[in-house]
C-alpha cells in the first residue's frame, strides 16, 4: 500500500479552505489534493469535518518531574490532544528542580519521552541563579528562556530584576534564542500586596487591585527597552489588556523584535466573572475589566496579537481553597490560593466561539471566527486560517520549529479533525487533566474535536486517548 494513512474528503484549512484529501507516509504529509487514488493502511472519511493543523501550545505547566500531583505529562498531554493539540512547550518552573541546567533538561526530557502523548519542547529558566548555564541549556535544545519580572509563585524560581534581565537577554541574543517574560512589576505588585494583606483586605477584588494594568505596562516598557538594547528576541506571555498590546505594536514599529500572546480566559472572562468563578479563575495577571477585554479583542482582530496559548497551570483543589470536587468556595485569603487556570483542552473550542461574552455572564455567542462570519461586535471577518495561525503556525514560526504548524506537503502530519456543527456543554467528566477544575466547565462549546494525529499517529479519537502514543522532543531549527 503506497500510503500509511489517507484522510479523505475533509475541509482542509490552509491559506484557504477547500475540500481536500491528505496522504501521509512515515509521519509526514506527502500529498494534498481533491482526489488521491490509491490505498492506505488506514483511511478516514472526513466528510463534514474540518481538518486543521494541530495546536502548538507554547505555554503550559505540566509540572513533571516534581509537582506531578498538580498535573503530569501523561494527563496534561492527554488533555491537550483532546483539545486538538499536537505539541506543547513546557515551562521551566513548577517542576522540581526547575529547568536551570542540562541535568534538569535531561530529566524532564526523559520523563516526557516516557509519558507524553504528543510532541514537546522545553523552556529553560532565566533567573539570577543560572545566568552562567544559558549556553548549556541552548546546547540541550531549549526553545528559549523564561523569566519572571515579579515573584513567580514558587520560591525556587526567583524573579529577574533588570540587571539579571539585561545580562540574560545579552546571552540569549548571542545564542540566537528568544526570552519570554511574565511581565508584571515586582515593585508594584509586592508593595500593593503587602499593603492589602497588612490591612486585612484579602478578598477577590482586593487581589485584583494589587495587580493593576499599570504593573503590566511598567514591566512591558522595561522588557522592551532591554530587548532593544540587547537585540534580543522578546516574547511577552499572557497579555491581559489591549494597552499592553499597543506597547508591543509601538515597539515593533521602532524595529524591536517583540511578539506577544494572550490566553482564552482573558478573551472570554472579565473581572466581573470572578464573583462567581472565584478561585478557579484566579490567575496572574488577573482577569481585567470589560473595557480592557474589549480592547484586547480589538487588537486581536487587528492582527496585533501573535498567538493564543493556554497558560495551563493547574493545582490540586486544596491549593485553590476548594474541596476535592471544587464545590465549596474560597476558605482563606484570596492572596494565598494558587493562581493558575487549567485550560489546554479548551483553547480551540473557545476560539470557535464568538469571543466576547454576551449579557448572560460567561455565556459566549458561537461562530465568531468562522469563514464569512463577522465577529460578535461588528469587526472585520475572521476565518479558520486565522485561528490556525494563532494556535499553531505563529508558534512554529516564532520559535523556529521546522515542519510543523501548517498543513503542507513535507510537513509533519500533525492535525486535528473538527466537527464545527457539533456542540456540547463542557462537564468535568470531559476533562482529561489530573484535576477537573476549569472555569470553562458549564459553558456551551461549539466545535467538537473528533480526531487528533501527531506525525500520522492516531492519538485521540472521539473521547479516547491512544494509550500507546508517544511524543518526541522538538527543538529550534539550527540548535547548537
């Protein structure tokens, strides 16, 4: 048989959207055409389904080795595959030890090769503790270096002050790798947090007030200036407000190499939603006002946001102040509970919604991004090719991952088959992550993931993970 896999009669999303078939041999796409004669070891009739490039999520915390009771590579990658994901980049913190050196890299790589269902890349840390190990990490094949400009939430991963960031970005530029920053001002957030806690102001909206938009904008400005000075490629993660994106756009106009990402939770929820979502939706930066959210959408539609990532960062229920099934409210200070959202399984379905919530809080309008459909608030047309770029192609391009991110002959056969006519209400039972806590539970989702393939390997099909599927390490093209 000439082909390993034939996917026939799907609606294939490339730069355009056409009914096509795909032929796959040795994990790569070898032909895309309306009709492909011949036989294959396996065939799928994709009539009525859209075929998209598999999601590349460059921002997850699967926490292994170390805090595997928070998540884990097997459960996290299974959830990602169930959401149409075929590759992730794991962050260097929340694992123990953090990914500061070659030994930690090799330990995490071994764990991922043994347990991940999808392909993976690894971020290295950039902290005051390991500035002398960045070249060592580059030699291992990290996708880049991650720094926090405020407290990271775990003491073993200290934040990078401006001097650390300056030296780290100089090294990263010489190594040809990007630096990703969590951009909130340590000075602002620490001072406001101390004042609030000292005054006994520890409820939800006190936490919001301790992490204002000004803390993001201050850190954005400093990171951008240091990147310009060092000629380092800068990536700003989980941008929560349109004003932050505006700073990125202004820097690009000045010739600075900077990109940014946002997350589905910033697009879907505002700070008003915290009153009922509470601990499950605590994150940093926090959810913003509806005005900030609207501007974030405007910037996304204008093409100023480069990609959408989940920032999947779960924890056990007790660290959220919840009982094991998440049925009780916060039992202690909102400052004390873990700030992270579980969402890697929901990114694509969320983007297939309207994006802006309607007047019934948290209930999105469907079909905002579909081809020939206007956005929910009267903006320009958004299409499935743009979703594919935001969730796959842009990450592959920014982080120099060859042969991924697009449905193209010669590329890896990483793809997901989606039923755009399907809908469901997300329940905890649908979630494949370790702890069934997500702010998206209870929402109607439009667009059901029917199949996910990684390099032609059938990883997910109609609610079930292939237990034998295993991923491989990906590294930037031209890694040392």
